[in-house]
């Protein structure tokens, strides 16, 4: 024991002498664990010294000094090559090397060849590569671990972590580190700045602006972040596929702006602000636009997009952005950072658009709470998995509706959303009038007009009914209202599957909206606005919606001409006779004085009464779903003509390109389809021809009893 104490005193004396002489041989004999703990602090001191040196003497302007400073800022676990990591090793008293990323308790000193295998297998292979550098796994106790239940620290193996090259974060798992770096890339933070120097924020903003992309839609420019089309990877989501949705909502707002101005409009979920910018740019002083988003990144992006389109943000100074523009701002937009429910509870609006990522059921109550009378609420739902009968449990949870996968699943989704909107409006003592319901591949859009009063609200439950759907032939019918409970609900179905098939053949779906899905007069005014603002892409869709609302085949729609016997109704050209023109001119000459003033006061109500269309048939049939095997079907337009000649109302539908909306039952639909179908094979025997002719006669007798 005495000899050991003498040896320790001699070693301490040697270390003290070495320190005074300035040599570094005694440092390798010190405890390796304590030196590794102090490496982070030493790196920071070196960084500060390097920054002071570069600020005092900026010799190289080509970027060499910047790279040396960035290299000094990085943690020792971040290296470009494996040899750089080997050069950080230290020799001990026995001539062995210590691992620079592990404590002595975890990895003891060894010779060069063994240390190289350790660095390559344990640190380098599991590293994360980013911009030419490798972030190796670090086993030093530089991460503060949470104590266990017993109060002890976790083991060194659980303390392994990665140091981020962009920020000062330490992350334990490799997959989490990769996701962390992806978020930096999406935000434009791609330059290494471990210490967070004074120039980091400026460089980040410059790199973010350079990485942003500018898109143009309907004469409106928007600046988007990388991965803007993926909502999970971007804070401000922008989808090119939703252009049809944005144009339909704009036309609906333009129609309302013709009735009263100025309108207070709200885009509750702005994202990039593209929709609100289009409203303000095309409608100008007719609307007062408010764009809201709860995400701070989206709010900044909306403000930048406002300045990009020469619009002023309310509450900002003109010189806040430093823009030297001789032009006056086209419009003033209010940008808010608030929860959508809170904002709609605090303020009243004439037009509210809800387009969250997913379902909008959580915002319907707040939307109908303060919306003004005769205002419009448009709801866009993008949760197509629950709407289109793919996740039935989510459908029941969000919409309180039971549905199954059917041939008319898109119309089923539209009626389900309208029923949910109607119940939310009724809870606020308001009624609704459905103006538009569109269900396409990526979204379901519902536009309704709000009618205040308990009398209007009492009419809504009468139009929310259950639906009986036959699972064999897919015939369907709404349950009739009645106070008595029927013993067999299958009797209401026109088909006889319940009598010929064993077991339960039908299911009860709903509750669903049983009223009309379209308003013809409103759609005609939307078509006129689409023509006025040059939105050519949605004009075919709006024309098909008009025909579907009237349950007629496609008419000849054209731009208003100069012909004398042509009368225009909101973009729809209708030929008239000279007598009708004389009558209309006489009516216009009589509309003067007090009567004309009364008409001006009640213009909105009279227009609503004139817009009430003949209700179209509910649902549609797919011509391919009910085709006969071994028979060639007629062309769809020819088949529509055959149904019209048989005395049925018929039209195509936007829900399904092969769908036919008609008031005929499924049996009558199949009989006409069978009558005009041709066999795929050529019959040789005359008996086959006679048999086929007999079947056609029977079908004709069934179709025309």
C-alpha cells in the first residue's frame, strides 16, 4: 500500500511539472471520462474564438473561412470521413488509443486496428448522412437523461444519441433523427449552424426563400414550401387537384356578391391563402376577406403571398416589408392566427368556407352560430376513406351514419354530409337550402344557404330519413314517414328479392338527406360568373350540374349572342318567340313607381321563390353494373334517348360517368336496357332469332303495360 501511494504521488508530481512546462503528454494520463464530458464546452470556446478571428480578420471571401468556421462549430461526432474520426483518438500511457465517442467504462483503450473496427462498426455504419457529413452515434454522457423510478440514471447504452448538424438537438433513435432532418429541409433550414450564431436566422431566411416555389392559379401567385403537396411533410398544404373546388367556391361567392355588398368572407383554413387571395383579386371591393390559420408558418406564408399579389395586410405598415411599389394595393386582407371555432364564435360573417384536412364536423356548430341570414356556408370534406365506405367505424363516429359500399356511394357521401350540416344548423335554430353538392375523386363539396328562424329549422328533420337498400339487386328507396311501425319494411322496396331470396336481403342506411341536391337558378348564375371570370375548366361541370338538377339531357349552352329571338338567363341561352318578347317588354314597362320599389326591397326573397326547381329523382343507376352478360349494350347517349322515349325523366350525373339518373325503377331500367342490347355472338339457327324476338316482345309489354 505504501508503494502504491508513493507511485501515485510521483504521477501527480509529474503531471504538475508537465502542465507548468506546457507539454501535453500528461493530459492523456488523466481520466478519459472527465475529458470527454468537457469536449462540448471546449468546442464552444473554440467556436467563439474562431468567430472572433473571422470577424477581426476576414481574409478569404471565397468561402474558405466559412467552411473552417462551420467545421469548428460541429460536434465531434459529426465528421466527413472515417479518417477524420480516427484522428480524434488519444494515446494513453500504455500506447493504446481511446474512442473519442465512448466513455472508458463502455469501451476500454485498445490498439489501432481494433479501434478502427470499433469506430467503423459501432459508430460509422449507423450514422446519418446529411450534406456530405456523417452524424455518428455518440455514447458520451452529454445528454441529460431522465432518472428512473428508483432515482438512478439510465445505463450508458440507453444514453446513445445523435447530434443534429442543423440545430443543437440530441435525438436517441436513428429513424427519429432522419425525420428531424426532413423537417429542417422542408422549412428550408439546410445549412449547418450548431451553435446558433447571429447569422443563422438571416441565412435560414435566405435559404428558405430560395427553396420556395411560386405557383400561379387563376391570375393569383402563391409561394409554397417544399413538399407542399404532402400535408404530413409541409405546414402549408397546397393541392393542384383542388383547383375545381376553389373555382366552384369562388363562383358561389360571386353569385352572393351580386345580391349584396360588401360581404364579410372567411377562409377558416387558409394554408397558403390561395382561395382568399382569389376572392380579393377578382371581386375587389365587393368583399372583405379574412384568412385564418392556426399554424404560425402558414400565417407567415399568407402574409408573404399577400405582398406577392400587391395586396395590403390589415394592421401592417406600408413600409414593413420594404417594398418600393408605385402601385396602390389592389385590396386589403385581414390575416388572423386563431382557432377557427373561436374566430367564428367571436365574429359574424356573410360567407364562410370550411376546408380542413379531413372532416369538417368539428367546426359546423361554430360556423352556423354567427353566420348572417341568407349567408352561405361551404363545406369541403376530404376524408374520402370514411365518406366512400372504406372505414365504416370512422363514418359512424364522425357522421353518426351507417352506410355500406354501393354503386351510388358518391351520392351517398354527399347526402350524408348534408344531413350532418342540416343537424348542426337545426341546433342553432337555423334552416338551410342546399345550393350545390359535388362529390369527386378527392373531395365532397356542399354549399348551403342559411335561413334563420325556428320555422325553417323545423323543416330540416323532415328531410332526413332512413334508406332501405337491397343487397341483391341494389334497388333503394327512402322510408316513408308514418307513426305506425310496419311489420315488414321490405314491402316498400319495388323489387321482390325479399320473397325469392332466403334470409335478410336488405339493409337500412342512414340517416341521409332526402331532399334535392341542387338549385337550378343558383347553378345558372354560377355558370354566368364562370363565363365572366374566364373559368373555362369548370364550365362543363356546371352545365352537367344544371342538367342533372332538371333531370334532362345536355342542352346547348353558349355565350350570350346578339340574336333578337335569344333570351339570356344567367349565361344560359334560351330561344324565345316574338310574342314572348312583347309580353316581357310590356311587363318591364309596367314595373314602375311604388311597385318597383317594393320589388327592389324584396328582391332576394322573390329570386329564391323563382329558383325553386322541380325536384330531381334521388340516386342513379350504373349502366355497366346492370348490363346483361353476353349482350352488347347501346351507347350511353342512345340509351338516354331510349329512356326518354319510354316516358321517363333521365339525365347523366357527375357522380359517375356511366351513371344514369332517372325516375324509372330498376326493373324498368333493366327492361329498356335488355330491349336495345345486341347479343355478342351471331346466331345461326332461325330458332334463336325467333326466341330472341319473343323475349323482346315480352320486355316491351313489361315496359309499356
